[in-house]
C-alpha cells in the first residue's frame, strides 16, 4: 500500500484497481483507520507484496490461499504458533480432498 499523506489517500493494489476500474469505482478513497483495517490490514502488508495479491496471482484455491494467508502473517501476530497451526489445518484438509 502506498500512502500519499499530503492528500490523505491511499492507492489500491493492482487487483483492487482493476476491479474498481471494471465497476466504475474511483481508485482513490479517503483513508481512515477502519477502512484500512478491512482493506489492507497491517499484518497482511509486510514486505513488497500484499498477501491477497499473491493468492490471486498464483490462482490459489480456498485451502492453499488460507494456508498462505496464515503463514504470511504469523510473525506479525501475538501468537505466531496459532497461525501456523491454522495453516497446517488447511493444508491437511486440502490433502484429504486430494485423495
């Protein structure tokens, strides 16, 4: 997420921007903390890539997408082991469905 503090707006991820263009929704919105917590939570925005953009780019299904989500944020939460356990749970369920 790129922030423009002078105008108090934030730019959307590429996927968000394309969706907004298709629906005729403006790409820029006023930034507020509640919107940011929903659209771009800080624990999903560590590093160069936002987790949802990777999930969509790699075309991951529900189980693998959730596993990646929990893995990507585990170091930025209060209980990292819990998020790793959740990721494992989704991957085990995915393996069950493959059989």
